[in-house]
């Protein structure tokens, strides 16, 4: 994450695509969840053109 995601906040993530990295607007997949900058996330849904819903990746 390059920007915090949480209630009332739109964050940003860098996603590896086609051998490079692209920025996407990010929202929490679970309502009310907050993820700070630097959190490793899993993209669980994509909505064109540049929006993703993410969950924290643990493990």
C-alpha cells in the first residue's frame, strides 16, 4: 500500500501488471477495515478502469 485505506479514505496500491507496476485506487474489501501504508495486500476484486478492493495479506 502506498496510501492508507479505511472508512472514508481511498488509498492507493501498486500492482504488478505486464512486467511493470501500476497504481490503482484501493478500498477495503471488508467494510470498516483500516490498512496503513506499507501493508502487503491481496487484491480480491477489480473494477475497471483503476479501482481494486483489497484485504491484508497475512502469512
